[in-house]
């Protein structure tokens, strides 16, 4: 299963990205979200992500 990461961008909005085994980004959120929960929900709707790793 791809690795999934969640982070806050420079505007303070939450975003997610999905990476393959090599660390290459294979998909990402097309918009920012005000809440982390909404961001995670969108990521799960877009593909296989059962959990997220917070990137600081």
C-alpha cells in the first residue's frame, strides 16, 4: 500500500500526498483544507490510505 503523508502548507492549510516505495509522489491533494479531518477524508476518497504520517 502506498505511504500517505499529511502536512500544512505555507498558508496553514492541510494537504495530503501519496508516495510509492521509492518516495516519488504519485498523487496529492488538489486543494488545501481548513481542518486536518477534512483533508484526511478527501485523501481516503481519492485512493488507498488507511492512515497518515504527519510531516512537519
